[in-house]
């Protein structure tokens, strides 16, 4: 999700032994800036701030 609230990537995740591991390939034309990585599994949500620079 961009800092302005626009969803830029969405993919269902599956939990393996209580962990989620996923490599994310972002589009080359994705603007540099601040993004929020939000992971939702069941009724739990984790959010992390990411800074994309090139």
C-alpha cells in the first residue's frame, strides 16, 4: 500500500509452520517513496513501513 493509501500489490499468503515467507518482486515503474507492507492472516494484521529507493 502506498503512503497515500493506494493498493500497489496484493497476493494471498499461506502460513507454513506459523511463518510467512515470500519474496516480493515490485514493478520497475513503482515510484520511490514510503510504502506500508500490510500482512493479514485470519483476524490478525501486521503493518511495516518500507522506504523504496533506487
